[in-house]
C-alpha cells in the first residue's frame, strides 16, 4: 500500500496549523500592544516588497481604478509563539 496520500494530508495539516498559529499570534500581538505588561508580544520586524510609501511593487493605472500589488510580512514574538504552539499541537495529534 502506498502512503503518499497520508503523507501529503499530514503536510497540509501542518501547513494549515502553522498558518493558523501565525494569524492568531498576529491578532494576539495586535490586541496586546496597548496593554503595558503585554506590549512585548507585538515587538517584531516588518519587511516586504514594494515602495517606501507602500504603493506596491506593481502598479496598474486604469484611469478609474488603480491596482497596486505588493507583499509585507510582519514577524512578531506572538506570531513566533503561535507557530511553536502549532507545531506542538501537530505533534500531539
């Protein structure tokens, strides 16, 4: 019997758990930034592709609509904790 389907299913589960950990960690960091003793959770670095004015890497001006595409990633302490928790949860399941 082939275990190819099982392996890819587990990989997708890990990917989705890590993505959920990043998103939930980002939300927790964002909401904790105004709480004095939890502000450290929102500490992190932001980097991305696009202009300094956040106008995006690719800009398409159609006259009526202007479409800008870019990518910005913010890594915070809460996001890293969320990823670690997601990996621990994945190993326990």
